[in-house]
C-alpha cells in the first residue's frame, strides 16, 4: 500500500513487520496484531510481557514505541496499543468473567 503524505509517498508498514519488531524487543511476549480498518494502515496490538511489570501504562506504551524504531507516524500510520504484564492480563480476564454484562438487565 502506498500512502501520499505532503507530496511524498511512503509504503505502509506490513503487519508481520510490526509484529516482528515487537517480538524482537519482547521475545517472551504474547503479541496479537489486528488490522483494524482492513486497509493495512491502521493496526491494533495487544502485547502482554513480563517486561511491563511495575511499569505505568505510559511507560509500557513508550517501550513498544521504542521497539518500533522510529517508524510510528511514518511507515506506521496508526497503532492502537493494549499492554499489560501477565498478572495484570489475567486479572483483567478474571474481572470480565466475574462481572459479565447482562444485556437483559441493561448493564
């Protein structure tokens, strides 16, 4: 995919390349990459890594952006990030299971 940007064209970064950079920086991570718009230009990434333990959400996101080696905003137009340490990810899952939404109750 080629995108026009102020008269210059640049090639959008492919999903497998994004995933490879994240896995290179976080080899022990669970990485799930999703093409959000189906256009190969807007991705979502869920990254669960022990490296995020004790870090704020902002620090976790900064770590992922650093792994992308300056491509954010250039080759990589948009990336929605969800990051967590393994313990926090399990905690989120448990709270979803314990507190299911009941559409009939309007909650």
